[in-house]
């Protein structure tokens, strides 16, 4: 019955988030025995959860508050914990509470979990609408002011009522990516989605498999469930103690879909994906389009004969006609090249009917679809490595700030703190910055190859489709074909081949 509350307390007191337990505290109970003492208080006053009752699922066992400061404030963990302690002593003097300051994020924030039952009289804590802006935020502002920090109004430039109205709008508007863009949320503020992202990011680095990740997520106070959607396929949804409803992780952003979380865990802890390196035949560079067309003579294919007839009737400028413009010439050349390409396909594949074309068009569409899937897979696969490489690059940029701050230059404190945070994150990577760079270069080369292949296959599909559309017209419009012209063409082609052979023999 108390498993979820136990997970929540364990999460906010995590040693890796609180500098080994240094930045933790409690009120009217002990951190080590807080859960037991809260449960005993409920049992004493008959306010504990009763299995089978109507309120069993909805009864609130405890409350979870989060106090956070802008990174610009540069609040130390000691000061944040001190303000949180004062806050608890004034608001929760008759309630059992545990609190902590988390040091593993860029912005300083503290957590408070307190029993919903007063340990002196057994009354339940009643949180009314707008209590935060009416009582709790003014108290927090006063405590911050006394400690030399900005109030919420000074920090945001908005009154308490304006901030509260904006928070209500943010809660009301559901964002598609977890960032509440539609509501105009201040990007420097931190929402519940931001905390979930930070927890997922931290646990990905600590987990060597997805099963281990699930266990750690539940230990951190989250409930999990899974489902399927048409757009995202299988998805994961999470719910923490302070959330009323489950939140699907894919709304947090592209890096938090179920598939991407699994890929990120693998990227942290497993070797780079291996591929068959292309052989010498596939290793080529193309500086521009190359068109090749073989002219086939002496053919009995009626479709091909009619295509030849059309080719030699198109684009002929008669004497006395105006000279075509550059654009017209280019358009004509493109048309001739397309027809040449189609002629090559007819001759090589031996198309004699529209049924032959239908079959190849279907196969070609499948090839294009497969190549698009492979490209999409490459992009998804490299994304976790790109994120890790971005961290390594940022570390290089901030190294100077860190060294200067170590020498006593206080102006570089913010950069130095970010460097320390990113350094801890990078230590969890299973690859160095150099290895990541080399892998991403290899991946980029493969993507270019696939794109080049996809371009060729799409060009072929377009040519086949157009050939199918023109098949009936070609067979009817050029019926009967000019047999005398074709025979003369074949003779000229044959004579040209004989002359080429003679020239080669002379060269030898």
C-alpha cells in the first residue's frame, strides 16, 4: 500500500543526487525511518489506506513540493537546503517531512515530501486552489529575499497573479512535445516534464539494459505502463507521486520515445553498430549526372521500334524556324534523355506489354520503400551518438572556463559548473569523443550512399511510371511505324558499327 510513497522518498534522498546524502534533512521524523513513522501516524488516527474502500485508489498519502531557482541565481546547495528547511518549519511544523537538495542538474532545486496527516491532531492537510500564490509563494519570496536572492516577481518581471495565471494556462494546454510551446512557456523555467526528462537521462546512463532501466525508474518513484498508438507504435507512460495522470514519454520529445530510450541505453553501454563495409565496386564518387544510353539496332520488339520512331521525330527543327531559346533547348535535351533512358529499359528488360511494366513498377516501389526505411533507421540509430558527441564538443568549449575558474576567475563560474556537470555525464559514455566522431563520419558516408541509391531508384520508378502512362499512346499514335525509316536507321547503325571496328583495327 505504501510502495509508491516509499519509492518517492527513496528517490529524493538518493545519494548520487544529494552528494552522498549530505544535502538532506527532515522535520518531525528521521530520514531513515520516515516511511515507517508516516504510516504509524496514519494507523494511529485511522487515516491509512483501506483496501477495497472507494477512496483506496484516490486517497493521498503524502504531498510532494519542488522548489527551484533559475540557473542565473547560482544558488548553492547549502543555501537551497537552508531555505527549504525554513519553509518546512513555517508551513509544516506539525507534519512529518523529509527534504533534499539535488545537485545533479544545471538549476538548483529541492524536494519536499510530507505526510498528509498531522501527527499532533490527526487532521489532514488541506491544499486549496490558489494556496500557492496566496500563501506559499509569498513565504518563499520572503525567505529568498532574506537570503539575498531575487523574488519570483523580480526574476520574471511578472506579478504573482500573472505567474499563477500563466502556470494555469500551461497546465491547461497539452503540448505535443512536452515543452508547452503553444502556451508560450518561458524556456528557462522548469516544468514537471523537465524533471521527468532529467530523471530519464540520468537513469539511462546508470542502466546497462532496458530491464534495469525499468527497475531504476520504479525505484525512483514512478509507476509504468505500456500501450500502442498508430503513430508511435509501442509507447511507455510514467506517473510520479505528484502527477494525477500517466504521461506518455513520447510527448517529452523525440529522444524519449520507447524505441529511442532503448537505443540510447545501447549507445551508452554497447559497441558501435557494425555494418558490412561496401566493396570496391560500390566505393565511388559522382561529381555530376552521367547519362548512358545504348542504341539497340535490328530489333523485332514492336514497342521498342515505335519508341525509336518517336525519338527521331521529336525535337527536329526545320529550316526557316526560329532558333530555340536556351531554356527551350535544355527542356528538349531533358526530354530526349528521358526517352533515351526509357528506350534502354525497354531494350534491356524486354517490355512488350503493360503487364510487364506493372510487375516491375510494383517491385520498384518496394525497393524505394525499403531504401527509405533503411535511411530512417540510420538516422534514428545515430541520434544517441550525436547527442553524446554534442556533450563532448561542449566540454571542449567549456574547458577554458573551468581552468580559469580554478585559477580564481569568478566570472567563469557558470561555465565551470556546466563543465563539471557535463564531465560527470560524459564519464558514463562507453565511447570517447574521437570514437564518436569517427563513427558519425562513417554513418554519414553510409547515409550519402543510401541517398544516392534512393535517388537512382526513384528516378527509375518515375521513368517506369511515365512509360506505363505513355504505353497505350505510343502503341497507337505511331501505328504503323515508319518501317522504311527504321530500316534505314538500322542500316546506318550497322554501317557505323563496321566503321568503328575498322578504326580500332587500324589503331592496333
